[in-house]
C-alpha cells in the first residue's frame, strides 16, 4: 500500500468516525445544556424563589417556626398596629374594623395572617441578639408585615357601610395595592374561638367568616353593562357609535322576555353613551340580542370570568354561563346584569382598575413590605402586571361613557360638586324573586389621573337605605382629604 493510498484510507475512516460520533456529540451537548439548566434552576430556586415558595400560604410546615419566633406585628401603611401579641395571645387592637382583611392566626388562618404567615414567623433581629436568645432558650421577635391598607380609608369605608351587609374595596389602579377592604357581617378576631365555634356548629347558617370582598358572589346588576358595552364595541367596531334605541314604553319584549327599566322609567331616544348613563335595561336587552354568544363569552373570559384571579388570598371565581348553544331567552337579562351571571367585588374592582390604568390589569396585593421589629426594611414588594386586556380606544370610550354616568346619569346627584372628575357605573341587582336589591357602584376618582378605584356592593339596600354610590362619594372625598394633609 502506497503512502497516498494509506492517507486516503485514513481519511475515509475519519469521515466514517465523524458520522458515527455526531449523534454521540449531539447527545453530549444536550445533556450538557440540561445539566447547566438544572444548575441554573437550582441556583434560582435557592437565591431568587426560595422565599416565595417557603412563604406560600399552603406550606403547612411554617407553623413549626413558631417554636423559636414570636409572631410579628401587622401594621397599616400609615403605621397603625392592627395585629400584635398580648402575652401568649394574638391581639387585634382595632377589633372588627380590619376583621376580614387582617384575618386571624388560629385554626385555618385567614387574611394577611395567612398570606404573610412566613414573614410573621421569620426574624431578622440582630445576629448577637439571636445568639443570646439561643443561649437563653428564648424566642426571637418576628418581622413586621407592613400592609397596603390605609387606616383612614378603611375606617371611612367601614363606617359608611354601617349596619348593612356587603363589601367595599379600594385599590390603586396603577399598582394593584388594596388600600381598604371591608366585609360585613364582620367579627372581632379577638373572639375568634367563640366565633369559630358558632360558625362551625351543627346546623349553623352563619357566614360571618366569609370575606364577601373576595369570596362573595353577587349578580353584578347594571355594573355589567360596562362589559356588555365592551362586547358590543368589539363585535361592531364600525357601528357602535351609531347605535340608537328609543326607550318609550315602560315594558318591552325581547326573545319572549319582558324587560322594563328601573322604576319603569322611559328614556326616549338614546345613543350608546346615553344608554349607559341612563342605565337603560331595554337598550341593553336590545344590544344583547345583537351579540354573538360565543364571542361574548370570549370577551368575558378574557377579563377573567370563569377563571381564577391572580390574587394570593382566597377568592371565588366569577361566573358567566352563556355560550353559543345557550337558550336565547337568557340573553336579555344577562345583558343588563341579571340572570345567572355572578361576580366578586374584588373582580369588579380589578375590571374597573384595568380601565382606569389604560387597559393594563395589575395583580392586587395587600403586603407592601417587611421590616424587622426595629423598623429596618427587609423586603419591598413591587407591583406586578397581569396583562393588557383592553385597547387604548376601548379604554377612552368606556371612560367617556362612564363619565356621563356621573355628570348626567344615574350617579349625577351623588357626585354633584365633587372637586375631582369621577366616572363609574351604578348598579341595582334584584334577588329573592325581585323582593330585595343589591346596590352596586364601580368607578375611579379622576378621568385624567386616576388615584383610586372602588368596588362596592350593599345587600338589601332597599331595606337599609344605604346606597353604594353614596359610599363611593364618601370614600373618594376621604382620599382627597388625605392628599391635602
């Protein structure tokens, strides 16, 4: 064999080996990438995500920390202590004022006591202090949870709701911070043993432990017309501005369903903005008959109906039942917020906040920061967005229409003389076969620069005389008083 033949043979062997080795090299690269990815995931878990995972309210091992740590305080964003310790007992200085928002630390836990459980049982006391406590077999003082709640707004909302059952939520639209959360009937967390026993006794019908703000499901009433308007805008983008309806009869028939406006009023000739301002049931029943049900459901589900809310606390799922195969007889009442549709006050707050925030929905939250017991900040929670759910044109149009609700529509009397340019939507939802009413209001304080959004529902408003719109005005006025301080 000549040298030239030998070299050719070696070259052929090299090419064959290269082909044979290619899959092996590829597999080696894949395993190398997977290994690097695994190491990166472990490092991220240990450095970035560990606190979030450990702090998860579902982590049943958290209470084991209590053997070495005295549970920390919970305070409002303006420095009021709303949960602390009195000897071996948990003490709530404000009693029932923050009942559902702050929750309780016994039994299943609830509210901030549950969501912030990990932080309350973690201690960032000084190193020497911890060392000496260990030597003395003493517990370290737990960290302080600084909530997003504002004492003055909470008290105003609580006082305005009075003896009525219902809920009030006040949020910052651009951050998702919950500034106030009231639910009634309420309870005194200092008496949780008695409250828990009574609520869980055989045959009990008590719902006092239910946080109506996040878990209460209500027919949305005419607040739902905002979303019916949005659905109509999306299905008729070139025609919705030309919509007209002539409301001249006290009662009309739509899909074999009789519909009348509240108090059997008639509104005459209306465009879409006036129909919303007047809260005209007949116009919205008419709009409902024009909607394609499948697309209507898509719009509602894009706004988190039939889905879990991006909220760390306990919350119920709002329901919209119509689809393309539904009986058309359910459409008229559904279009103006009756029927089987259900929504939580928290969800309604998130929807109106999304409009106030230019179409971007923020995730609601109630813990602002963590401090050690001496006031040194340990951790700051930042706002987190969920998704952009509306276009700028949709937001601009809905804001314009809801401004008319306040200036010339159903909320005009309540907001007369306000120093801010509020907008929103009133609602009255009938229940108990039409014998009682829920009073609703959703809205925000200023069309140019929204600071707060509110979602309010009052049960049996026809009996107690308390109107959600009146509460909204009082809460917004209180917020502006605080701004002036």
